[in-house]
C-alpha cells in the first residue's frame, strides 16, 4: 500500500483540530426611553466565542460618560431579575470591562454565553438609576440582516395633501447596527407639530417621538443604536417591530392627532 499523500494527511489533521477562529457579535447600549439621565452616554456589549466555545469573552465598552459618576454593569438572572450579579466599572469618560475565560475570568453567574443570551444588561449608578441598557446577544457565525427603504402610504382624508414620506431600516444584528429613519416632506411647522406613532404589543398605536424639523416643509425622526438612541417602544432589535404599523400624525387639532402617513414595518430577522 502506498503512503497517503502529505496534503491529504494535513487535511485530516486540520479537520481534527478545533476551529480557533473567534465568532463575535455585538449589541449597542441605548439610553432609556424615558428619563434618561445622560443624553451623551453610549457604548457596546460584545460577546466572543473561540475554538467552538473553549473560551468565551464578555466585553463592555462605554464612551462619553460622566467621568465622575460611579457606575456598574449588572445582568439579569434566569428569572429576569436584577440583584444577583453586579460588577463595578472604572471611572472616566471611557470605561471598559472585559471578562475572558481564557484568562481565568468567570462570566456572569458562572454561565456560558449561550445560557446568558437574551438577558437584559444595564449600566446603573449608585442609586440604581439606569443610564444605558441592552440585551446580551446570541452569537451569530455569519452576517445577517437587511437594508430597506419603504415609501409611506398617504392618508387620502388628510388635510395635508402634499405630505409624503419614506422609512429606512438598517438591521445588522451581528455588528449591532440597528437604525430607523423616517423622512417626511410636504408639511409645514408654522402652526403644527408632528409625531411618530408605532403599534405596541396590545395592537394599540402609541406616540413614541416627535418629528423634528429638518428643512423647509420637511421633518425627520432618527434612531441609531450606535449613538445610544433607543428604538421605538424601547425594543432591542428592529426585528421586534416586524409587521407592526408605523404612522406619522399631526399633533393638532385632535388629541390623538391627524393621520398623515402610514406603513407596515417589513418582516426582519
């Protein structure tokens, strides 16, 4: 029998060696929807698995923080309650906490990243005030997501006959990018204000944010998690808004506003 070719033996050996490449997924921290104590705060939570889970890393990075404010990171337990795990963060405008099992560190609660996936993570001060929040992501091996732009439908009964609008979505959960932008034209801010409304879990329309003036007869709403902006309704992912209705309404003259434009959020994963 002839000896096996060297190239073949190398292929077999490579197949038997665990994959040393790291799989990394990130979520950005966002400020609370209501009563955010620091409108400049932002940061990210990155999780990393190497060699098929042989080592794992939990990394918090914060920027533009109040340098003198004592802060800690806490993770919810399996019952979605806080209090079981808390780690102080160093002082400064930029802060970092890295837990790496390859260096002997233990992850929150001594659990694996797969067990921790989906749990709430918060940055809190000494009074338990939430400064930033996110959820611990599931590690994704391949990039997924979409970039979509939808044209909003006009309300034929509206007094704003020239109103028009688009909604742009950037949904890239592996890199943490979650972005929504609503652009509205054909409106006047002289005697009116306008707001974005979104359908909630109870299938009721909820006023979530103002439409800010961005030009002559133009307005815009934007939320980008990379900058710490909370998404509508405080959801962690745009996919959580899939197939919900979004609307632009004039705030006057009715208490619930006058419907100008409407669109359904496309299905996202």
